[in-house]
């Protein structure tokens, strides 16, 4: 492996939270005791081919073609060479990674990490304004982007002085004139001197919007990536090398990165990457690829249940739900339709993946599950003291992964006395099962997407007709919650159906479309405190 002989970019290491603001990390179990020097991409991909003998197995299925483990390694090596030899990447540089779920997106992720870079993956739907925020916060220097998503990145570049180098993959499907990653890769050998990284070097900065709309970057080390592979999958999921994974979460979500790429590759299994999935096409994916393990949100399970009888999904044996609370009715609906008990789980971007869950045999109606082996969880009161069973409070957790915000004062809100405090209200029953109650902040969780109300408010306020607005989440049977906007219009504008549609389209065209308010209610005034603060609780009431 390549030593750190060249210049090293210390940006991430210098912006870690102070040690006294970081959570307590637990490495009591032997599976979480990693060597001082380790590169998680090498551990997952190179060793799969060169030491474990999995080179000819299929790693990634996709409608565009399949990648064996060896082919994925060759592609990643060529991309790593492009990054280092052509684009000047040095260890520690941040690389914006942008694309839907496809094999080349996965190859780019491995290439970045093999080269000692830090992958900053972004949702395909993000607009230029949101990309600019991410690039500024992480001082991103390089970008690898699916050519079909080039437009928003190109728009953002003028306001991103740190971002000097960008190349575009799947370039034949994008506009002409882009710097083609494939054209560069053709000249590169399929081997690469992997960078010798430390287990506590940052390899991912994953962004979560939080409740304010200001992006928070969560920093995760090489050891963290391996820890999530050796936690939930081993103790709860218990998948095997013959399994074929599939699902909806984007690779830009840590839920998707783990469930759709890292977990199967840790055990020599396969995954199916499909770019745009509907409930119908996800079921057909299971049928066509004989998929055995599925990751998706409760919304999809609810919508797929009545359709399941029309497709052959007999291959399916494991179903995982996360991203939002799983209603008991949805769990039962899916069980009745398929005979499969959903494995529920809660994770967070800050924790990297699932930390409370249950096996199929341990499922309990209404409960998310128990802390998985390697993690501890409890319920805290407002003063940070543990509560006894049966009382509602703040969910707190610690384990081999934890929150490290990138240079952000909100670290002090998430970490308290060594605990990661997730922002979820839970209670724990006498048997140690954790039962979800609600979010403790203003986050709106709709169909598995986290949406910050203030960000949508800022977008609406940019429209010339809007004087004031307040955005909240309201219960919805299908999506868990939907975004609702209360709007006060300026004089001369009419609050009718046409105006509601205009405002909805404005939001869709300004920020990620999934954040738009599905409900718009016009008001003469909004409830505020004497100091002018919006009283969202009164809107909820």
C-alpha cells in the first residue's frame, strides 16, 4: 500500500470536534478491534478478490450490466488513478460524489476511499443551491458526477471556488463537452497502490439537513465503515454469501450505502442497483433477479403489500425497514401479504447506520427493537439522567460509531455526557424493547426523507407573493408525514388553488423536489411570540 509520502490534506482532522465533545466509543467486542492502519475500501474490495477468492462472483447486478468483484476492483483502480494522476487528488481531499444507484457510482466511492480521499456523496435530487452549501462546508476540491446530473453541478461551480476538478461518469448519456471519466479511465492500468490510511482517518462526510436547513456534515472513519458491516448485519440481519440484496435507499444515504453496497460485499454476496424504483418495479426487481434481502422504507412496504400477489417474490426472505417509524399496521399488512416479518431498525447519519433493531423472531408489535450487540441505549430525561422503563424521554445511544460533526457548534446538542442523543422521543419497556413516540425537534420525516421545515420556509419566502410562512409535518397514512405550509400572502395576491400550485412548483424548482409542501393553507396571520418567533407548536395544534 501507498504510504502518506505526498502532501496530506489535514482539513478533516483539524475540524473534528474536541475530544471532550465527542461521544464515548465502545470497542468491547472483538469484531470491532481493527488494526491501527486499515483502508476500508481495500478491506471490502481488494481483499475480496486477492485473498478471499471472490473475484468471479457477481458483486453488482444492474439493468445496464453486471460487475463481478474483479471488474468492480479494476474499475475502482482506474478511477483512483484518474483522481491521483490526472486530477491531483491527495489524501484527505474531499470529493463530491453525485449519482443515482448504479455500478459506476459504487466504483467511484471505492476509488475515492482507496486513494485516501473523503467521499462526500449527495442526493441526486439536490439543486445547485444545496450543492453549493455542501461544497462550501466541506471545502470540496474534486467532483465525480453522473453526466445526467451535470446541470445542477455546472450551475453551482461558479460559486464554488474550492472545487477545481470535476469529471463525469456515464458520460455517453449526458450532454456533450463534459470531461468524461470513462475517456480518462481508458488510458489507466487496472491496478493501484492503495493509500495506507489510519483506522481513524475520515473517509466519509455524510450530510444531514437537520432542522434548521443548514447542512451538518457527519465525519466517519475507516473503522466506522467496517463497524457497521460487523454490527447489524452479523447480529441481526444474518445474511449469507448466496444472498442478493435490493432496495430503494440512495447510496448517498448512509442507510443505502450500507444496505446496498457495504453489507453484501462484506460477506461476498451480491446486490441489485436500480436507479429509479417504484413499488411495482421494486417487486419486479425481486422477481427478475431472485433477490433475497430487501431494504426500503415503511411507505414502500405499505404500497407494495396489495401488489405482492401479482409477482413471484418467493426468493425474498429478509426485509429491512428504516428511515422512519414502522407502523404496526404496515408490519402486519406485509406479513399477511408475504409471510415475511419485517426487521425494523433505527439508525441515523450521525451514527452511520442501524443501532436498534430485532431479528424476525424477536419482533414485537409497536417496538423498534433492542440495542444491537456492541451498542448501548437508554432513555434520558431533560436533565440527562436515565429514566426507568415505561417513561418517555430522549433516546440516547453509544457504540463503535458516533457523532462527529464537521466544525459545527451543534455537536454539543447531539452529544451529552458521552451519549449520542438522536432527537427521537422513545420509551423503553421492562424487557429492553425501545418504542418510538415522535421526533423531539422540527424534523419532518416523509417517506423516509428527512426534511427541515426552516429550509422550506426560506425557499417559500424567496417567492415574491409570500409575506410570511411556517412549515410543519402533519401525519399522513401513506408517508408517515407530509410537509404542510401555512402561508401569509402579500397584498394584491389571492390565496387560491392556483397560488398553492405556483408555490409548490417554486419549491420543486428551487430545492430537492421531495421537500415541496404537499399541503398549502393560506392564513391572515401566523402565531408568533412577543419576540417574533414562529410558534410551530400552535400550527401543529
